[in-house]
């Protein structure tokens, strides 16, 4: 478990049973830690080894095992909240190689879980979407109303569209059943505990690992995909966890809400910054035969501020340094 030092408490969670799918993962560790700090005493983290959420039988067994009753004759004593973080995720190369897997797993996990949550009279369902759901070309900064303005960037469109169906489902179930489902859109996350596997990682952990390993080998260059022109926005993982819990506590609508930092940086500047912070002094070689991905990403985060008071707190370079330090200390594990 990744621990933080802040003291937190909210009476909201004291009498709740909370299921955090993906609670053993990168973001999930922080969400579970913050839940416990905020007073939650009944937190359930289903593991894939016991509960394959792409299978309806596993979902129903999860509810049965933890005493969450089906709609007919329901006698749930505690209010139940599901925070659905579980996802099959990866970087550009992983999405290019396995688009069907990324579509199927994410669609089936989310759709079936939300349906059964409604059937079992779960009180609130917090669905975590992805910035990849936005169109490839859209006005900046990305506003929630832009979500349907076009097709997502091709390399991760199957993943982005599968996650976006949770928004459609949340709005449909609220309209027909008055089911309290939320849909949040976090921007790219980073921080201690991230995935540093070069085959499946996202850009920040991949660059950190490349720079540190090149420095240790004495290499005079590293190769970076694309031409460095795309821009991205990043959100420190602990800030993302705080935003998710603020939404769960205070927001009761199915209008999508962005979670971000409001800080846009080009990939070229990102690589330069990580090189400086890691101490790598070699040349940056841009492999323009590789895809850039979406040209620009930066979010309008005003609704998160308005609806549940969320603002990112972690300075970007501070977050990068914490991530670099964590990797140096923990990479052998």
C-alpha cells in the first residue's frame, strides 16, 4: 500500500460499504488509502484472481460474497458505493497491438458491473473514464460538451470508446431508473507506484526508466517516439484520488466531469525536463516513424471546481521528482 502523510477524515464514509475495483492497482492504491484516512471501515478490493469482472458470474459472486442483495427482497443494511477503477490499460504500442482486447475487456467490465450494481440497489456508482474518449481533433481546452464532436485518436480509440460507453450507460440508467451513476474523466496520471514496464507503460514512467538506465549504462542518447510536438496534461495520482473521492461525496449527476491539472506541456519539453531531473545528459533522438498520438490534450477543469471543489495541488516538477525518486528506490522490486 502506498501511504500518504496527510490527515483526512469525512463522516460520509463511516457507514458505507465501498467496493473499489482495481483497488490494488496504481490509482486504486491511493484511492483505498485515502478512503481509510477519511473514515471508511468497510472497503472491498476484488482481485482479478477471484473475480474476473468481464464475467457476469464473477460479478454476481462478488455481490453475494459481500452480502450485497439483489433488488427483489433487498435488505442491504449499509449504503453501498462502487468506485470502478478496474481497466485494461497501456501505452500507444500496447493499444496498437491489442485493440480488440482493450475494447472487449473494458466494455464488458464496465457495462455488466453497472447493470448488476443497479440490480443490487447499489447507492452510487462512480465510473472512471479516460481522456482517450475525446475526439482526436477538438477545440482547446477540452470541455465536457466536446466529447461527441468527433472520433477519438485512432491508436487508442477502441479503449476510449469502450470507456465512453459508461457515460452513455450512466445517463441512460439515471434517466430510466434514477440510478446514481457518475462519470469522471481523469487526464493522464503519473506518480510513485506507476507501471514502468516499457512494453505497456505510459509516457512519463517510460521516459524516466529510459533516462535512468541510459545514464547507468553510459549511453550517449535515448530514442523517443514521434517528433515531440504533441502536448499533454498530467495529473499527479494522489490528486486524482482526492478528486474521485470529492466527487463521490458531493456530486450526484451523470454529466461528465474532467479531472486535470490545467498544465499543458509538449512531449519535447517533458523529455527535456525528465532528462534534467534524472541527470541524463545525452542526446534525444526522435523516431518520427513512430506515431505522435493525439496532437494536443489539455482540459477545462472548471466543472470539477464548481461541482465538488476539486483543484489539483501538486506542482508538476515536484510530482516528477517524487516519481523519479520512487522508481530509483523501488525498481528492483
